[in-house]
């Protein structure tokens, strides 16, 4: 019976929307009659039938142009800020407050651990920093930190700036419209592969990128291996990537090429004690994790930034004025430095406001390691608790006019745990500084060198994406600034 249901879900999500709606209607009709199941924990919501729960409704939202967060938004309108549901066989509680966020983030590894849905965990691998339990997390995080040191980031900034400048100039010369999302996905992917593995071959980059895209697409899918489904394609792509990484590692160990990159720095530790090195499996799972995490979220945030700036010309003008003042004080053709990026106070506020409003990480999942209480609500061992960053960032009690793009709101200090685009605590995003610096470089080159027009204002979101992205990709056409440096 479960196998049949799974197969119907896969047909529904991947092939026919009509089948999706039909199966959903049957499922909803079945468990709506079972009543609300929030009495024991005090948290309202519906758990539905065992295992399936509201998975179909969640997949329906993911498959829509409103995005998967519409599932959360709708239930919050029914039950209030706190609610629980059952997705992929697990009970999930959505935690909407700074107090709840503080309780969870400050008790990582004590009361809570990371808790991704099965499809996401399968995609990145059990040795990924995203999934590894407490025992190995601290060691792996420490050893992965080298690419994100200030010395490494200083080199990364100049390489990224050089690559970005050349590609923007070519796009402007061609005079053709291009999707900001696609452009930045390619930019960030190439930059990450260069930094991590020194991969520059176009064919190999294309192969890795296609497989990484398939893995990313599988992150919110029904985890059953049925040919043709997103999960099946993603796991097959993951297997190919692991083989590619194995070949790279074997080649490096035979002495064929010793570039200064992350992979080489890990292999140089082969003779170190176990607590000072990563196993091959750990290296490969985290190469995949760093590529996907570094590419998808940052590229989406830069896309939203262009959209927000286009909608708010006064913000764009003020940002451009700041960036032109930096450009005037540099030699012609000079690349950006960390010192330059640290001298962009308004651009940093634009970055922060973009991350607050875009919520490229909608919520932060954890699993309760024992029975506990959050703000008076009883949480049972094994329940998933999701710190709802989107709800917190849109809370009018924390942010005046929260749906207004206003970088100047960051002139003031924010309440602790009210601004969490990178999470908080011991699991704070490892790439927090790289993401901010990448966005600053992009904003500098875009606003100091060009003006643009958005060629498709379609507000709908991309379907089946685990992060919010415009389905249009935000296509724009560039024009060079004239006489602005005089």
C-alpha cells in the first residue's frame, strides 16, 4: 500500500499536475475527518494519516508558483503562529519567535540536532557537515574552515572580481538580455569549483554542474528510487559526482598536479592523526555540500538583490553613489580588495536587507534529542522543530513595515535572534563571510559600471525549488554608465 502511494506521489509531482490534485484531494478528504491533533502538546495543527500526513499538500506547494513556504503560510493563517504538521513521516513544529530561536540555537547538540528531510540528507551525504552528528561535527567544521579564512577569502575576492568584471563586460557588449539567476549560478559555481578543486576545464565543469543541479533538485522530493523521478535522478547524479571526486583524489595522490586549493590542503593531511584529517568520504560529501550551498543560496540572493534595487530606485541611486566613490579612488582596472569591501557600509546594509527579505533559507531544521519545552509548548523526542526565519524576518513587532525594502533599518542594532539568515550558534553557516563578500563584489561591479532594465517583472516563483527563486530568473539588459566617473 505504501509503495503504491509513493508511486502515485511520484507520478503526481513529476509528470501530471492533474494526478497531483486528484490524489491530494483524496488524501485531504481522508484525514480532514480525523480532526485536529494539537491537544496533547498544546500545539495546534493536523498530523493526518500515519507517515503520509500532509506530505501531499507540502509537495503541492513546492510544485506551485507560490513556493513551498505557501504551505507554512496557509497553516499559520489557520492555526496561528505556532503549528505542527506531519511531512515525510515526521512531525514538524514551526517555531516563529526569537525566544524559540534562541532556545533552539543555544541548545544545539544538547537538546537539538540538525534534522533534514530524508531526501535532502540523502542528497548531500551522511558525512556532510549538514548531517553529521555532534561527535564529528566540531572536527569536520574546524577542518573545513580554511577556505573561509580571511587569507583565503582575500584571494577568492580578487579571482571572483576578475571573472565577474570580464563576464559583465561581455554581456554588455553583446547587448542581450540575460537571467541574473542563471548568470550568478554559473559565476558562483565556477568560482567555488576553482577555489575547492581548481577545476577550470569547460567540459568537466559542465558535467559537475549538471550533476550538482540534479542533486539540488532532488532535495525536496519523495525519497523512493523510481526511475524518472527527481529523487532517482538526484541520487544517480550524486553517485556520478562521488566517482568524479574519487578520480580527482586518486590522481592527486599519484602526484599528477598539486594546485593550492581546498582539496590539496585536505590530502596533505593524509599522514596526520585521525582527529586532524578528513576521510575520503568526508572530503567528497563536503565538496558536494560546499559547492551546492555556495552556489544556490548566494546566486538566489544576488538575483533578489537586483529585483529589490530595480523596485526601489532611491536605494539603487544611493548605493551607486557609494560604489562610484570607491571606484574613483582606485587605479583604472584595479581589482577590489578586502579593504575596499570593508569600506562599503551602505552596500552591506543592502546585502543584509536582501537576505532578510529574500529568506533563501526559509527555516532551520532541528530534531529534539529529548522531551523538552519551548515557550510553554511541549516538544517530544524525535519531533522536528523548524526555526522559521521567514516568519521572524517578517514580524512587524521586530521590523517596522517588514515587507518594505529598507536597508537603512540596519542603521540600528537588531534584537538578538531577530536576524538569522545564516542561522546562529555552533551550526552558523560556515560560508557567512564568503556569501557577504561575494554579494558586495557583485553589487560594486553592477552598480558602478552599469544601469539595467528588468525585462520580465513576473513575480511567480520557480516550481520544485527548495529555495525561493523567481521562475523568470530576473532577466535584465545592461547599459554602460556614461561620464559617471568624472
